């Protein structure tokens, strides 16, 4: 028996928020992939951080609207790039659903990715949940423990690569020592999940006041999950929900990273969560790492 229009409308509980910056080459593929799993999707909100390819984005959105998909879509163009977190917050304010899922533009949704994530969030009575993502080379480390000082030194800098034993220990940050989290058949409660595909209750997001807009790019999701943990909200990692994520879609260099944003974010995180003294020490470590990394990669300072 077919579901009535009213029944279908009742299922629509999730708003998708996509923040893009010069990533139009991925958006069309992402939108197409969402139609493979739109059972619970009420709307799609695309926030453009003043991209150079805005004309292409507008055309893609127009084509989507003309195709008369069951899911509505809106496109919001910002006059300046105020950062990922700021635009996520804008999207959340516009969202009409009780649940929000943030998806990076260079992502491809597989069959039942969102449906599984939503069902597992409810089954676990979770507030935040993330799934397994991969690209053509490896599985992404999308679940992690709250980063402490050791992780800041060994994982957020290149020290773990220079001293391999420290790098191996640092893998525990991603729940990979002794018991690889990616091989779990059951959902696992974790400290945090990546923001590239993150489903969260809107009430939780609002209570946390959304993303901290001081992070222009990087670690805003880590900061959000850290604050969620402090407030006793529950975050889960679900390996049954799988999506493809290219990674670094808006970065131009071969390492697919915005060095300046990464430098600023890691310093801000430790000053915010560990105080001025620890923050000063970590800043000195990150400054040295920044100098060496850019020198070796021939990036401008």
C-alpha cells in the first residue's frame, strides 16, 4: 500500500546544510546522490561563501528546482567568506526541521546513508551521530577522542610523523589502537565525530549556540563535540552509514589544506579549552611546526 502524501510529509524531519566555497564541481554529484536516500529529507540549504563559481552554482540549483524533486532547495549567497562555522550557523537558523545534517560538498551519499544514520541516532537516543566515510585511498578517521595536550603535540603537528612511536600512540586518538573502530559492527559512543557528515538534533545545536565562528575552517566540529561532551550530550559513531568523501575539495594546494586556517584553529582550540599557559606553550610548538612545514612544502609564510 502506497503511503499517502500526509504520511510522506510526516517522515520529512531532516534539513541538509551544505556550505560551499569554489566547490561547484562537486555539488551536482552530491545533489544527485541525495535523491538516492531522501526518505527523511525535508529541505536542502546551500550556503555559498562568496565563491568565484557562484554562477555555476545558481545554474545547478535552478536545474534541481526545475527537475521537480520531492525535496525543496534554497541557495543563500554571502557577500564575503565568513568561514565554515558561520555559514553552518546561518543554515541552521533557516532550517525548518528538528534534525540537521551537515554535509561537505565533496561528498557522495550512498544508498541509505542518511536513513541509517537517522535511525541509529534515534535507536541510541543520541544527540549527535556520524558515519564511516572513505575516498579512493583510505577510510577517513571521522571518530575521535577529545584532543588533549599529547594529541595536540603528536597529531596536530608533524612531531608524530618525525617520531614514529609517538605517531603510533597518537592513533588512539582515533580509537585505532588495539581495537580499530572502523571494524565495529555495533555503534560506539565516542567523544566526537567529523563535521563532513554530521547529524545533530537542532535543539542540541541551538543549546550549544552552534559552531564557534572564531574558527574560520578546521576544528569547529571538534570544538562543538567537546562542548557537547561537557554538557553530557551523547555522540555516536555508526559504521553502517557509509558515504564517499573526497576531502579538501575547497583547498588548492597538493596537500589539500589551508595552512593559515589550520594554524589559527589549532592555536585557538588550545587557548580556549586549556587556558592561557597551556595555550602559550602549544602556540610555540605550533609556530615551530608551521615554520618547518611551510619551509619544506615551499608555502608562503
